[in-house]
């Protein structure tokens, strides 16, 4: 039987540590066929991002349209968007897919340093995707930029994930891994908070957010409840991060097969 298809709309990291190349590996390892629409191309290695080029929005749309004309997607993930113009196209694609699982991983700044989204797009972000996804997965820095809340305490985590839900009408899994103290990811599903604690990983691993959001999408598409999908994807990510290796001289990379 043909495998079901998951689509990622994200950027290209030629070192395959993050972006569409990583998303596709996660989709395939969890039993799906992966397809990818590129929003952008980066020039980077494990140490630094040298240059970022956003693809023209009409070309992002063309890549999507020709796929959508032929294939039907069971789930969709948004990663690096790159430009305000591409955010408009992403909004159009989300609206064209009202009935499937959709996970949005806001990617604003690479862990290696540079911005991966035009700064003007940050303030429009939640409004553009309002009500159009199953889950948002910001990290601490992205959640701060989206809400204006400086996140230090557990109460700040709650306030930020609730505010993201109020402003977007999309449940929010706020990844708290970079906070001092216990490593807690906090889900606000619109009604309740669910907290997921995991041990600290001391390594700096490239692409961990891409990995987590792709795994959540796969589990949700398998029919798992939001809390179960988040919990299992957080566990899988933790296992993958534990086994991550140094491929070059910079950040660690996730190893496949897992
Ligand atoms: N997606 C793409 C295409 C990237 O190039 C990057 C980082 O450079 C990321 C996502 C995020 O990666 P990281 O987890 O290292 O911040």
C-alpha cells in the first residue's frame, strides 16, 4: 500500500542537519512519504550560517501548486519561512488545507546566530496563521519575540503560551529546554496546561526543533491525541539528541537511522 504523504514547507540546509532534509528523514523514519516545498536556501556548515536567500513567493506557490494538483497530503509542517512575502503564501497554503493536521515551527533565529526570518514578519506572524494550524512549537526566544514576555519562571512560560494561543487560536507547545533549572516544555491546548519534563542534554544539537515538530506532525497524523503526540515526540527527540554526534567542528547532528 502507498504510504501517506506529509509535506514540509521550509528551508534548505545543505549540511542536512536541519530544514527540509531533516524533516524528510523524520517523516520517512516514522512511516510516511515526505515531500518538500522550499521557501529558502541557506549556505551553512555545522559552525555558522554564512548566507540566506529567500525564494520568490510566486515560486514557493508554484512548487506547492504542482504538488497539490497531483498528491493529497495527510499532514503539513511549516518551518523556516524567510520573508514577509513568503508568510503570505504560507497563509494561502494553510487556508487551502483546512482539514489536515498542520504543525508550525516558528523559525526566527538560527541557534548558530543569524536571523532566518525578516524581522518585520515577526509582528505579523500570529495574525497571519490565526486559526489555521493544529499546533505551534516556539522556543523561548521565539515565544518572547511573539509575546513581548521575558520568560524566566514557570509562570512566565504559562503566560507566554497562553498569550500565543489567545493571539493565534492555535495550541502552543513552548519549548523550555534553554531555560535555567528543570527542562520543561509546556503545552497550552486552549483549555489546560500540560507540562513535559525531560533531563538536560548538554550538547548543542543543530535541528532539534525541526526534528521535534516533524515527529509531532507524524504522530498526530497517525491519529494520536495532541498531548500523546507531544509527549512521544519529546521522548523521541530526547533519545535522538542523546545519540547526536559531532560530524564536523561545530554543533552536533542527529544520526539516522535513529
Ligand atoms: N531550518 C533551516 C533551513 C535552517 O537553516 C536552520 C538553521 O540554520 C534551522 C531550520 C534551525 O536550526 P537550529 O536548530 O540549528 O536553530
